[in-house]
C-alpha cells in the first residue's frame, strides 16, 4: 500500500492557513488530530480499504454531475472490463449506507435514499451559492456533494467513520480529474471529509455560513451541548440546519429510551418539535422554525446489494410497523432551521 492518507488533507490544511481564513485555529491542531487517528488509532480494516482505493483503475475524460439525485461520474472512454474492476473495488468498500452514487456504469443503491432527505430539506435553505459549509456527521459525504453542486464555495465534513472516509475518497479520487457537466470547467474540489467528531472541532470558530447536523443530535448524550457547539461554528447570522429524530408531543416532552431504540444502542434523547424549538431558543439561536417532518418509510431505508445487513423493516415491530421493535414510536424526523 502506498496511499499517503495525509496528502488527502493538504488542500484543506492550506485553505485553513491562508491569509484571512477564519479556520486558522483549526489549521493549528489538524495535523496532530490526523496523526493521532492514522498513526495511533489504526482501524483494523484500514489497510483493506486503502488497497481497494489504490486498485481502482485510472479513467480518462471524466465528467461529474452533482446536481442529480444520483450524483454521478461518467466517462465516454471506459471499457466493460474497467467498469467491472471499478464495481469490484467499490464492493470492497461495502456497506454503502448513504447515497445513491453513480460511478460510471455502477449504480450504488445505498441503504438510504439520502436524496429524499435532500429533496425535503433543500427548498428551505438560504442559498448555498458561495457559502462555506460545515456538515457534521456527514456520513459518506453524499449531502456534501449536493451542497457543492448547489454552488457552495467550500464544504468541510466531519464524521468519525473511516469507512465513510474511504467511500468519500473513492468519489473524490475520480472527481479530481473531472470536468463539471454544467460549467464545462474543472470540478471545484473545495470539499473535504475530516475523520473527526464534532467534539474535535475547535471552539468557537464562527467560520461557517451554514452548518448542517443531520442525524446526529440523538446520538449525543448532551443534546443542548451539541446545539451550543453547532452555534459556535457559525458566523453571526449564519444558518443552522438540524435534522433529527423527534416524537409527537407537547412542549417539554422528550423520549429517552430505556436501552435500544430501533435496535440502535446509542440513542439518547428524542424531543417533541416544540421541545426542540425551545432547546434552540435556550442555546441562543434566532428564529428557530421546523421546516419539515417526515415518517421514515421502508422504501427510504432498506437493505440493498450494497448494504446487505438488516435495515429498518427488521428494526420495527413485525406486527405493527408504527412501533419500533422495542415498542417506541417508529422513526419520525424533523428539520429545524435557525440563525446564529
Ligand atoms: C444517521 S448518520 C447521518 C448521516 C447523514 N448526515 C445523513 O443525514 O444522512 C449519523 C452520522 O453521524 C456520525 N456521528 C456520530 N457521532 C458523531 C459525532 N460525535 N460527531 C460527528 N459525527 C458523528 C456517524 O458516524 C454517522 O455517520
């Protein structure tokens, strides 16, 4: 293996250090954070994933299209044999949870139709054109690519999953030599996934125009602290986009599962929408509002060839799909938008 993982972060390090950058405090600690991860806490599968990335075949004349639900890499000069090698390499990076992606002839039908979430949320956002964006808990980066496709200047994602980082790099590796389908210009690649936790982001940065936290709040033992951390990432007037599991209920109501929720071990608090709005007000956000609510359907989260483990249908009560296997209300999600 010769992949130099540290080189993946050279561009973002340089951008953070540049004159006038509001990300300078992060630039100071990022090299040490990456060193700790890749040299001290080596993941058991890291080598296998790096090998899969290195063995992806080189391809010419690549075009990227980040504006479609299935974000896409295409090329007019790829043989069937090369396509098969790409597919086999990407399979090595399974399970693929967030997508969908199109790598040339290979459609990665991920566990989640993450494009559906984007369709629900994106109409409510302040324009992303020219913005610097943080996506906390960004998964494989699917939504980050959509943000770039919507005109963002720079997108930084944080997510501790090393597998998701490898999946993100697989797409970026090809996009690097790609031309943007709409503009005909080189693809803007101001997009980086840092394999860190929200807690690792230095505070207060006040550097981002928009910060997304989608599917993370309920994983945090202290949701109010998470919201305060998110506020500290934003410039004054910057926009928070917070998507999370909620319950039907009154102001003040919160569900704390006894143990698992829909088989997940690390779920702590599911507030009612009014409670979530109160949390946002108490943390100091301005004008918090719920812009959409949605019951997760069995078509939106399901097992596929690219994620062959159990999925939502297995996590619900077989007799009553309105309840989780543990008897709690089935997953119901809402998005809150507010300004710092
Ligand atoms: C349910 S997924 C949501 C992925 C994506 N944001 C979406 O909405 O489809 C939650 C993600 O949060 C990440 N995560 C969990 N704890 C985190 C933390 N403390 N900081 C950052 N990311 C975290 C997980 O690795 C996982 O990829």
